[in-house]
């Protein structure tokens, strides 16, 4: 059965001004503006927040750079006016390689400052760091009854053959649906929880997957097919401005040297160890690692894994079990690396005064980020 979208009705009285609505491309020339306004009254108000990325890029002669602005992006998808009332704002226009926590903060503030005025939000973003932004916003904007949808494309929106238009229309459609809430990525017909997304292909249209967690929904031919119904939040929406990016991701390689450990423990507030398999510290650095932890017990140490699926479990092998007890590692378990990084930044900035507060925050389940919880105290 085709899903029926129920739109929120907003009533304007005769003496109130109604915002001007542009005549969408493809409309008959004689279509009156008043008719379009009447249509718009019945439709959800969705704000497009443009940040740049491939979806907004054009060839500069030296490679692609983001040049297309927010309002122009809307002009390429005139069908969007059929099911929602879109507006647009440009907060930056960058290649997503240059995305930083300060840009996450700009996105969060754009949502927060317009939260009461709109029914949902679509964020146009580059694909390379989209999973990091989706994870970060999952912690920076919690318990949102309004959907916050992040999307992008592998081809620019102004091309004849592109995935941009479909991804944008799917995203607006999902943002305008009454069953949507929270932070998610919509890409290639898939709806992925913000903490579960990863870019798995660099060029193909099906670039993103949901890691060790089902898709929230799929979108096909304009229809939303939900697999996980949204559960209403028990707490009001919460916005967090602070993110502490003074963390280091240490990727293990065979025969890794302990040379840099003293610097890392001295310099950073948290170290995320991207280990082999289910997790462990190799003998080449274990003695120095333990010594540095004893010297800096206030540091937050988290064990993650280089393996995409099935997560960590340091208790399996002695190389993990022994040092977990000695150094009191936190573990990522089934969390994605993108979520671990973003959550660590969030908890360092919003923790209490005791280290035990970090443990409680890290193992608090947010936006489907953690299924298995091995924390026992």
C-alpha cells in the first residue's frame, strides 16, 4: 500500500502576509502566485542547509570546487515544491575534506536557530566526511522530534546524469514525513542512522552503508518503506555547542614503534587505538604504553578496531584482556569508528569532573550508536 504523507496544516489569516513563493520550473506560465501560496500552506516547511561538497561543485580548470549556492540547488529540483515548502540557507561552501568541528558547530546552530520555524532540515554535504558529520550531529543535537537529514552526491547537481537530484528529493521527502525524526543520512535510496553510516565506495552511487545495523528505511519511487519505526523521545531536544577535538587516532601496524607514545600521552586528552581484530596492544609497545598510562591516569584510552564489521572484544585474547585490566580501556564494541571519534569529542567537552562520568557517557546509547554494552561498572 502506498504511504500517505500527512502534512501539518498551518493557517494564515487574511491580514497576515504570506511569504513569496517562487514559481517552480515546469509550472504553466499562467499559474498564479496565490495558487502556489495556497498549496504551500498545507505543506511541511523544510530548510536546506548548504555546506558545499560535490553536489554543489563545478569544474574550476584545476579540479572540482563547490560553487553552486543553496538557492540554485533548489532550482534543479522543482518537483520538491509538490510535497513540501523548501527554503535555503548557505553557511559555508567547502570541499568536505576541509570539514572541521567548527563547521559542525555552524550546522548545529543553523538547526537550533531555525528549529521552531521549520518542520525538518536537509543538509547538503560532501560525501568524504559525511559520516563524521552525521555522527557528530547525532551527539550535538539529541532527542530531535524534527528530522535532520544529511545528503550529498557523487556527481554535481547541475549535470544531466547525476545522483544529486534523486538524493535531494528523497531527503526532502523523508524530512517532510510525519514518521521521521533525529539525525540520519539519506543516500542512494537508503536511510541510515547518523551514527551507523560509513562511506564504503569512492565513486559509485551506492557509496554508503549502515554498519552492523539495519537501514532505518529505504526510499523507492517516492515511497518510504520503514524497517525501524521511530520511537518518540522522552526528553526535549538538546543542543550541544562544545566539542573537544584534542584527541588522537593511533592506527596500529605490525612492528609499531613506541617512539611517539610519550608525546601522544602528554599532548592529547584522549587516545583512540585502532587495533587489529577484536583488540589488543602488541608487545612492541605494551611496556611503554602501560608506563605512560601510569604516568597519565587522567587520559581517556579507547580501544577500537580496524575491522569494519562485528566490533571489538578485548577479553578474547591475552594481548587485549591483560592490558584492558591494567589500563582500564574503554571499548568501541560495535560502534563505528566515526561514531567513536565524534562521541569522544562530545564526552570530553560535556563530561563531569570524575573519570567515571566519562564511562557513563561513553556507554550511553545515542541514536543507535551502541548495541552491545559490555560495561559493568
